[in-house]
């Protein structure tokens, strides 16, 4: 196993690990620590209390060994019982108080840590709801989930333990040095001879573990993204018999996590061993030379040697703890940087405030759009059309013609690069996104449901809807009958990937959801595709009720769906080839007329 691990070299570059300090990285981490501290602002009085408790426990840990040394010199060595019972009682009180206060400090710090992580999760999740669709289109969802879970959990672990450990180590270190100097400057200097070695060893190791921890978190995010992708597409994997291939793909991701985790943990794991060795060396130096001094009568007693032996351990232990915790902190900071990278993403701009009421008159004026400035391909090229309130429009075109993009632009998922989109004569850029979208219903080709009851899913776009309105919407959507056949009816709990419901039933629920929303504008993105003929009839009836009296834009490949609309636009490569009212286009013997007369009910073959 070990041989197998070492057979794979870590995926590193020379610039990733080096002796030279990366100033930019240090500055970033200082900024990250500052931001975490800001999240703890409302609990600063509790943090102060924890610091006070840690200082007290650290001082008590110094008093215990001192009292033991005092007992050895004044009672054991002299065979005297003078005040011995009282000293033992005080020793017991000190150790009991040390245990109680240590537990109390840890209890309070856990509360602070969990509250801080709770706020960070809420800040991240709420910020994600304000990010544009572009952000989610350009990133793997599994990686986003990894930042939401694994990276924040690393921060939680460090806050729970490392804060107290850091504070305790620093106080113990300072206190130990002061007491040791008071007892014997000579033995103190001997104890400190190992500090340069500790410093150099720790620096050499941490310079290598910092980049490794960051790379490990990145590899973990990539692996989680791959898992999410394969689990979501499991049916496709099995249909194409790709189980072996996806397993090999996962092996590569998993190997990257293993290698980076192995090297980061291996490097950081050497710190306790190095520190323990140096600790034993320090102990041997103190006992050996202290014994020689005591035998020579140079004002060093047996009790002093015992005290120094314990203090020597207490002196090196904080250094070891600081080095160990530093690696955990590096891992947490690497995760925190990934979390704050999302929080720092620019929110979907929406400077317009207030509510709007629309009637549904839609106008596209010379609209041009491409998804990013570096992209060469123009997705929508000088598109113009006018759709009166209450009219319906069918968008017809081959895959990639720009049909879905037109719907996304109307929803303001993306902002146009040229031209203008008007609703009731007002540019959508001057309308608040939130209130605009509340008056637009969007029925997708693949219906999306959420964990909860059927009633909750239907009410998703209008939480104020009554039960009567929900039932009526389900009846209008032809969904009521199959809902009532379920054991719990409208209270049946379903999941987002509910297997008990067919594709058609899920689509009927999405139409009922749109009906409850009572939108002014309706957008249908191939809502009847991949549905059997009987279900399609039910869906078409529901869609007819949904479209009645509303401005509707329909993306459809089925002739039956297209023929029910008032207007038709034929798109090709982002440009309008033909547009007009149904009867006008049929009489002109143009492209649409030829498609209708030569079609067997499906435009796909004709459009490709």
C-alpha cells in the first residue's frame, strides 16, 4: 500500500512549494482571517471571556508543577509533613479548577464557532441566490456544494479547537519562560537551545504544507463536482454502459485527492514527531545538566529539576501545538478563500426598486447578444419583433438557433449587448428583476420539483395561494385526478427526483404551479417534448387553459403546438428568417408554409 502511494508523484509545480515566502498569499490569508473575525464581531464579549478563561487555565497549569516541586524540596526531601495536607488539597483544587475552566472555555468557544459558521453558511447561501444565472452556468455544481460543506466544515473545526489552542499555547509559552527565568536562568538558556531547531524545522514543513492543503481542497471540490454530475446522470451512464469509464474517471479524481492529501498530511505529520524528539532532547539536557549542578551544590535543588523537567515539556508542547494547529489553520484558510471567492462574486445588478404591473406587450428592438465578450459567436443577431398583450408566439428553429436565449433575455437571466427589450413600452433594464419575474411564468422542458408536498410545489410561485386555488389550478392542469390517486393526495411528500411520478405528471404539476402564479406573461420551453400521445393531449389542454388571456412565447417542435399560436418566428443561427401571423405565413408559400405542408407533425428533421 505504501509502495503504491509512493508510486504516484504528487501533482505539484516547483513554484507551488518553495522556501521563499509568498507575500501575496500571506496578504490574502491576513485578509481572510480579518473577514472571519468580522463574522465573530457580535460575539466578541464571549471571545474575550474565552481568552480570560484560557489565561487562567494556562496560569493554573504553571502553578501545579511549581507546587509539586515545592512539596518535593520542603516535604519529601526534608521528610517533613509541615502543611503537606493543605498543599495536597490546594493541588487538587488547582487541577479540578483547571479541568472545569478548560471545559467551560471549550463549551463557550464551540458556541461561538457554530454561530460564526452558521452566519457564514447563511451569508454564502443567501449571496448565491443573488448571483446571476451566468455564475451557475460556468461552474460545476459539485464544486459549489463542496465549498458550501467541506470548506466551511474545515473552518468550523479550526474555530472549535485551534483558537483555544493558539491562545493557550502563547500564554503558556510566555508564562513558562518567566517562571523558568525566575528559578534558574542557566537551565532556562539550556532549555531554549532547541528553539532555533524547532523554528527551522517548522518553517521548512509549513512552507510545503500550505500550498498542498490548498491543492487538496481544490481536488476535493473537483471530485465532489464529478460525483454530483455522475449521480445526476446515472440513467444516461447506464443506458450507454459507461459504468467502467465513469469509474475510471472517478479513480483519477480520487487519486488526486489521495495524493495531495497524503503529501499534505505526511508533511504536517512529521511535526509532532520532530517536536517530540526535540522535547525529549530538551528533557534530557535539563535533567542531566540540572543533576550535575545539584550535585555540585550550585543552588539547584531536586524540586527545581523536577519543576524544570515539567516546564521543559510545557515549553516545547506549545511550540509543537502551534506548529500542528498552524497546518490545520492553513487547511481552513484555503477553504475560507474558496468560500469568500463566491461571496465576492458580483451580485446580479438591479439598481431599480419598486413594484411594477405589466400587461404583457413585448417588443424586441434590434437585439444582439453573445454570452461573453470573448466569445466570437453571436447567439442573437439583430432580432426584432412585436407581440401584443394577450397574443401568443411560437419560436421555431433548429437546435442552437437562439430560441431559449430569447426567453432567457426576456427573463433578464442575461443582459443584452445591443438593442432593447420593452414590456408595455418600458425597457426591461429599468424594471426590477424580482418583480418582473414574479409576473412571468416559465415552464421548462424538464420540470423541476423540490422536496416537499405536492401542495408546496404547486404553491411555490405564490405562497399566499389558498387550498381552493391550489386544487383549482391542479384541476385546470389536468393534475387533480392523479394527485387524488396518491395515498396522501396533496399532502404526498415528493423529492426533486421523485421516481413515482412520470415525466408527464411532473410537467402537469409545473403547469399547475404556473397557473397558481397567475402570470401576465407565459414562457413555454418545449413543455410537451418527450411525452406520450395521451399525456400530450392532457398537457395540451392544460397549456391551452394556461395560455388563455396571457401573452405567451412557446418554443415547440410539434406542429400541433405551433398551430395554436397567433404568430410564428422562424430562427436560424440567431437571426429571424421569417415571422408573421399564422394565416399570413401559410398563404405566402414561404419557409414556414413549406415546413407545415411537408411536416409529419415534427419540425426537427426539417429544421436541421
